[in-house]
C-alpha cells in the first residue's frame, strides 16, 4: 500500500521515525523530502502522488494548521473514495496548545492519534501503522 505523508518541513525527524515504522510494516511511502527533485513541478508531482496513494498520514501541529498545503491534502483525501478509512491524523504535541477554531472539521471523519512531545512515542507510531493495516 502506498502511503502519502503530509507534514511541514520542520517535522523531518518525526517523519523519519514514522517512515521507518511504516516501511517495517511493508508500506511504500511518499514523502516530498525524498520524492521532489530540483526542477520538478512541485504541484504536479504532489498531485500525482496523492492520486496514486491509498492512505495518508497527516502530521498536525499548531503551526501546520496554518498551512494551506496540509489543508489541501486533507481536503483531497476527504473527497477521494480510495482514502476511505485510511487517513490517519496525528496531533503532535500538547492538545491544549491547538487553537480549536483552527482544527478542521474534516478531522471528525478521520482517525486521530495524539502524539505527545514528552517521552517515547514508539507505541503511538506503531498505532499509526496498525490503523492503516486494519483499514486495508
């Protein structure tokens, strides 16, 4: 299964941990960090990846809720039947730091996993992979 990772560029360390875990579960990942090259048409490459993927993990931080690109990814997944039950929203950090008005109503339709800042998140990251496998 091909999984699209939607995130801010500032979350690369967490993206790497999630990518490593999903690969252990046999998933093929699309992450713009490794898939877009100098000279590529960013919008075209991303659109193609969204169309080819069957699942999405979206990392949501208080900062990412202001990203029009992350909201665009979520809207694409909500409108695309191939993503049904396979969008995993990951709230990163303290849930109390999120401005409730900025949290998109779309999240009511997706599985949400809370990933706190403190401590080891290995179990929570495994839950992301398990949620995708269960929906497959």
